[in-house]
C-alpha cells in the first residue's frame, strides 16, 4: 500500500536564487560560482536519466511469462540522444555544476554553504530544512538547454522518475492477516498526515493531500508540480542503473581533462543497458 | 587361500574382488546382507549393527532420498510451480507451494553423500568378514564385541578421535562444496529463484558464456581482463610489501642507527588500527571531495578515474595496500635479518665487497630462500584479497566500454569481488558466480600444489648458494 511519493525535485537557497532563476538550469548556474555550486548526482542513473526523458527518449522491455526480461530496447543513443548527452556533458564540464554529488555531499554542502541548489528527493527534506532555515525553498526541476548555440536551441524540461514508497506483506508470512492489518493502519489517511507532520513526507492519499497543512507546504507544491513532468517508474530494465553510472562517471572523469569520447561511451552504455542475460 | 597377504595392500576394488573370490560363503553373502558374515561366526552385536545400518539406509532411500537422487540424474529439478488459492475464511490469497528446486538439489546432494558413506560402511563389513575368514584359517579366535570396543579406546584411539572432525569436514565443507559446484551447471539466478520459480540443469552453458565470445553474448574478454588484473594486483601487492618491508628492516638494522626499537615500533603502529577501519578512512580521504584533494587543491578522482583502464584507482589501491601490509613484512624481515649468519658478512668484508654487492649476493638470496614459501602463499592469498578492493573502490569505477556486456564486472574487480557482486546484486546470478568460484578454486589449488612441491624439494637450509 502506498504512503508517500518517491520522486526528486529541486531544493534551493532562497537568499541566493529567485523563483525566476530556478526555472531553468542556465538561470541557476548564472547565480552560482565555483564556491557556490549546483549539485546534481550525474553518476546516478535515477537522476541522470531525467535529461533523456525530457526529450521523450526511453526504453521498452518485453517480459516472458516468468517475468524475466527477454529483450530491452533503449533509444538513448539515437541522434536526439547524442544531442542530449552533449548537453549533459557541457553542464558537467561547468565548474559551477557539481556532478559527483550524493546525499551526504549535498547535506554537507548545504551546511557549509558550498551548495546553493541541489536535486534530491523528499527524504533529505528535514536535513536541508535544518541547514537552510528560513532560506529553505523547493521547486520543480528546471529546464535545460538543448542544441546550445545553434539555431535549434530550446529549453527542455527535466522529467524525473516518479514512483511511490509502499509497504508490502510477505506472502509466506505466518501472520499474514495481522501483517496486512498493520500495513493498512500504517498507510491510512490519518497516519499519512501524522507522517507528514513529523517527517515532512508528502502523503499519497488524495484526501490527505487536500488537507490545508499539506497544501501549504512548499515541498508538496514542488512535488505536485513535478509530477506533471514525470515518468512513472514502471517496467524499468534492471540493467539501466549501472551503465548510466558508468556514463556519468566517464563524464565526471572527462571533465578533469576536458575530453570525453561521447560516441563510444554512449554506445557502450546503451549496449550494456540492452544486454539481457536470458 | 591360505597364503599370507602382502603388507602393501592393492587398491580397494581389487581387495573387494579378492574378498569375493577368496572368501567363504559367509563373506560372499555379506555382499548382499550386511552383517551376515559376522553373525554367522558368532559376532552377534557387530553383525547386527551392520544389518541395522543397512535397513535404516534402505528405509531412508525408499522414503526420502531416492526421489531426490532421481531428480539429480533425470535432468529435471522439479516441475510443479507454486500458485495461489483463495482462502475464503481468511479472505486472503494463500500460496500453494510447488517444487522447490533448491531443496531438491540440496537433498539430492545429501543423499548422494550418505550413499558414499553407506558404501564405505558396506566395504568395512565385507573386509571385516574376510578378516574373520583369515583369522579362522590361522586358527585364531575371533574378537568379541567388547574386545573391539576396548581396542577402539586403546590402540585404535585415533578412530574415535578423528571421526568427529572428519564428519564435520564432510558435512560442513565437502557437501556444500559439491552443492555449490553443481549450481554452476544450472540456471539458478534472479529469474529462476525458488520457491516461486524453478531452475534447471543447463549443462555447460554457463561455462560457454564465460569463456567464449559467442558473438557478443559471451564475456570472455571481460573475464580475461578481470583475470589479468587479479594476477597483476596479487603480484604487485605481494612484492611491493615484501621489498619495502625488507628495505626498511635493513635500514633499521644497520649498525650506527640508534633507537632501533623506536623506529620499528613507529612503522608497526600502522597495524594498531584494524585493517577495515584504515580502508574505510582511506576511501573517505581519497574521495573526490576528500581531504587529500583539499590539501592539494585539486579535484582528482583518485578512486574513480576510469581512464586508461582505471590506472589511477589501481595504483592507489596498491599504494594503500602498502600502508596496510608493510608492518607485517617489516617484522618478518627484521626477524630473519637478525638470523643471517654473520660469517658470510665477515668473509665478504674481508674480500672487499661493496655494500650493494653484499646486498645482492648475500642478503637477498638468503632472504628469498627463507621466505619463498611465504611469498607464494601471500601471492595466492592476495588473489582473493577481498577487503582492500571492496572497501576502497567497491570494485571500482564502472567502465561500460571494456567491462560491459552484462557481466556486471567493474574495472578494479578481482575474481572474488566480481563473485560477491553477482551474489548480492539486486538481480543475483548464482550460477555465474559459481563458475567464477570454480575458476578461483582451480587457480588457488594449482598454485598451492606448486608451493607444496617447492617446499618439499628444498628441504636443506644451506643448499642455497
């Protein structure tokens, strides 16, 4: 049974960035510097795929009756995909863009002020709110620039993965009915609101969301906005994460020397994603 | 039939045939009914226990084990899938369990091992009966049950002493080993996970996938790369530690250095911190945002730079391993250096040899001779050195170009860390991991046997010049 959303959005420091800045990635970066960065976990496939989904690229998985993947089709490496990867690479190269971020680095960065905006999920909300205090603000993901510097330059919205956290019951458990009762209790409407009040987890129950406390919350607003530009996390190939990690890492490493073999890396990444072992 | 048998016994099968041909009718009947030979001669207790054992084993096989052994050889590890059934009273779906391939394989292996134990006891029964024949021939009395028990406590005490460890070895080492090896011939992975799903025999398909290219479906190249790095790592890890330990030991050992104990203690303090903690700390220090980069004002990715086959992470791993390993080799070399016979040095000094000459012609050959077995065991041990790699890089930066292909290997993986990842991944592949395990076993066994031969060949200590 679901009890909260599982998606990511933008947290930012209100005193440095305004609402118009955070509408686009370039806007954010214009207010950043090498000492005040924007953090985005590029080496994590869950986040870096947002660039591709923004342009409508994706994957197709066929399953057999045993629910094993028999074939995976990923079009991240067609012409549009290459352009998207080129855009990602140009951002990673930027010294104001912190690409090798993870949860602990983002928290530490907000703490000492070296990060003014970051993309992460609801689970870090309390930590970041503690560090930013009144400067705490959240918004949906920004847009990024595709085909920069050419005639086709356009702004593409980052499209996040959207899912939800749920509580499940083990089919083999001895006290199955009791376990199911507990799950129902935990995910009930009142408890979702209580959960929201104590930890800030935005509820999934529709009526709980209509509660005014939830409506007023800035993260709930950001999530509701972001869910309009999201891709349901369903039928995701199990091979998606590691190759994207490799691609992100190659970009981050390449940023040191300034060279990144885009075509080879992208082809190898997609080949690894499409590899089924059945 | 009355001739004395030689002291050196021929192998078991020959002895069985001999017992059959040469034995009395009682011995021959013991082939079918265990204990008959003993009962017919009046050794009732012993004979009856053999017979009881046979009956129990037969019951076990009929009611339990035989089925599973049949599965093992029939080419099918279960055929009933589990399903669901609506339970009206509880208002939930209840699982109806089907065949569990894992348990079928396990019970099959257990039954096979029990069968081997049975064969051993059966052979003991036959030889016991034959021994009775021989004794009767010579006109000796047959031993009573009480006398047998007493001999087990006296001259044959090694049997009750060794039996528990042997059984423990059988149950906790041999049986699991056979089971794991058999997994390599199945398709037991995340898509075929009991109890929900079944897995089946696939013959040598996993080995084909590992060792051939198969038009891109196999990952022989990845395997070779991991194998090469495993050996390179083991070589550098062993020898850098050894030579640095030796050099530092020699420096401390030099005449004229004061406070030898203090220097030795300082260098050994590095092992006061447990290896685990040191490695985790090093990982944080060498991170892209870690202390080292802050001090050097750079942002080099010491443990994540995958260019040039991850050259930088690989070098850093070897260097960190020096921090961890040198104290041990330092202590060992210190000890050995103190024992080098001084007459060699005096003779060399009289002959006017220079310091490098003394090192290369006396110290080094002596040290290598003494520590050669140690070096080889360290090498074999480093092939499986899991901690250093896993805690520093977790297998290292993902490299899609050279380590892709669905193998789940990463660029600083050893064979053993690759195996670990295959079993703990979200989608584990136990069959592939088992193949890797077999490869590791073959390598370690081959190298260990070479060590064994070397150690027994170089028995004398002063035959090194």
